[in-house]
């Protein structure tokens, strides 16, 4: 069972690194303004998640109290990521509909 978990984690890290590459590749096509600022926040969150994914195999060594805080922080930043993404998409849709 541990091997399956490791394989899934490696796959998740690979996908997150691909997403990180996409974020920085697309940054070249985004100018400043509100979209540019939100994109920077989005990029920072993707970096944070990528680091978290890379550190995932070592989290089992943390004490339960610390692990609970790490999970809570991940949930918090996951929620922020969703809000920033929806806000960015909304701004793009509104800009395109004008």
C-alpha cells in the first residue's frame, strides 16, 4: 500500500511541476493591471503547492499536532487558490465581453 501512495505522490508532483511550468510560461503573455497582479498571486500559490507536494513523503514523520496544522494550512491556501482563480477567470470573461 505504501508503494501505491508513493507512486501517486510522484505522479502528483510531476503534474504540479508541469502546472508550475505552465504558470511561468503564460506569465510572458500577461501584462500588468488586475490580471497581472492576480496571476502573480496564483503563481505564488502554485509554487507553494508544488513545495508542499514535494514535501509530502516526509510529512508522515511529523507529530500529529503539527500534521493537523499543515493540513489546515493546505486547506486554507487551497481555498484562497480557488477564489483567486475564479476571480481571475471572471475578470477575463468580463474583459472579453466588453
